[in-house]
C-alpha cells in the first residue's frame, strides 16, 4: 500500500508542475482511487474566436 501512495503522490506532484501553456487538459489531481480529476469545459466559436465554457460537474 505504501508504494501505491508514493506513486499517487509523485503523480500529483508532477501534475502540479505542468506549466499551464504545456497542459492539454487542465488536470487537478489523481484521487485515492486512481481517477484523474480535471475541470470540465466545452468549446464554442463566438465572433470567430474559440471560447471555453465551464460545465457544471
């Protein structure tokens, strides 16, 4: 069990250190069950520009 915790801690530390400009998905963390958590958004085109639309979880 200690190895699993160490791996999850290392993954979460890595997620925290991803520069925003290099991030493809806005990851937040990996939870205790191993599920990747990220902010859900949709995209739309408005006045010729792509915009992000936050979605409720």
